């Protein structure tokens, strides 16, 4: 059985034998899915990651969970040695 060296660009979907797409410059990836195994050791983590990414696509984004800057009365918080 021969191994295929053909790669596909994730950006412009062009096929190439090179590791980098000549059209857009992105790294090319293999167009084939990973081999299936009923004893999937990392399936639990992959499903958790998929659920987290789906949940983040439904919300406004993680950047809304970051607290706003707290006013510090004009002090920068850096020590000037006094």
C-alpha cells in the first residue's frame, strides 16, 4: 500500500505536494481523516473540546468574560521606590 503525499491548503482548498501552499502561503495539511479505532483513547477530550468550541460560538465570546479595568485613582500600580 502506497502512502499518499498529497496535501490540501485549509485556506484556499488547493492541493499540493509541497508542505506550504504556493497560492496563499499557509501550511498544507493532509486531506484524510485520522484512522478510526473503537478504542479511542482521546475521544473524551476531543468531545469536550468540540462542546466547548460550540458553546463559545453560541455566546458573544470569551473576551466578554474578562473583567473591565478597575480605576486606581490615577496610580499606575508601579512602585517608584518611595
